[in-house]
C-alpha cells in the first residue's frame, strides 16, 4: 500500500487526531501513514511557548505500532538563523525518525500567513519575499528529506487571487527548485488545495518545471489533522505525479524508498 507521508496526531499543537482512528481510516483507504508532528521553534502558541512536542514521549507512545504500515517522522519549521539551524539539525539527526519534512510557516518570527501581510505587501512582493526565503532556508537546512507545501501561503492570504503560478515567478521558482535538486531534497505534493482546479493547475506548473530541471522524486502528503481527510485526495496526488513524470517515494530510517 502507498504512503501518505504527512499526518498530524495529538502530539501536534493544532491536531487532536488519535492514532487508532487514523490507522483505521488509512486502512479503509488502502494507505499506510507517516506521522509528522509539528516542531516549529520560531512559531509561538497562544501562551508564548514554541510549537514543539515531547519527542521521547512520541517515540515511546507510538513505538508499539511502528512497522510496515506506520512510520514516525517530524515536520520541522525551518529558519535561516544559526541557532535555529543548529537545534533543528540536532533534532533531525539525533532521533530515530523515519522521515524529516522541512516547512516554512514563518519568515523568522513573522507569520507569513497573517492578515498583516496584505496590508503592506502586494501579492508579487509577498511571494517574491517568500520564495527567496524558502530557497535560502533549503541551502541552510540541507539535512531534510522533503520540502512541504510550497503553496502553503495560498491557503490563508486574502489577495483577490492567491494562486502561486510558475509563470509569475519563473526565476525565483527555478532557484527554489534548483536548491531542492542540488541538495537531493524531494518536492512534496501537498493535497490540501489539490481538489481546487486553479491551485492544482498552479502547482502542476511548478511540478512540471521541477521535472524539467532534473527533479525526479516527490512525496505525497495529505497534511491530515483529522481522520476524515485521510485518503480524500490521494488519487489526485498520484495522478499529478504521473502526469508530471515524477516518482512518488517515502522515507524509512531516513532512506528514500520507491512508493509504487
């Protein structure tokens, strides 16, 4: 069975999904799961504490279920500052994760999806700033396995048109994709927006360019926070990968595995 490589359970600050319900829904959908709990040192919860989780408890709680159908990963919030890079790298390399996702949810301490962004940045200026930072963090954090949801801001911003299209930022997107390819980091097909034609078309253009530049591998992740969404759009992700000439993979013990 193929793997959905991006899932959040009760160990993530923004999810309450229980393992048993996640496993049951995945089995019904003919999927295996990789859990990837949030660990964002540069993001703050309502009480001011960073977005983290107790890693040792995570492994001890889920170890009995780890195996062919369930793997244990993490989603690290990337940053370009040395102290964050050092700590994130230690977390990735000193714990027995199967897979490490890298994400940009914040540009340093600024929430890129806050409503403030549209008040002082045009859409071209915002996405230019975001893409440059995303590329920069890839070079600074080359130890990750896959980069999640390049279209993450599209979910939350309030421009009249939130779609990220290759043709609008060809040089900046090329630079970002070259960084992934150079560092042998996968591009994630994130399923959250894939059922909406405009966003699917926008991401397809980026994925096709990734393949043209020499990219080969993608991970497919539902970014699930509730069991109801597991498997909901998975076929769309597989079909997009096939149409773009890209090979779905997952990671086990930090090793890339072809996901046929």
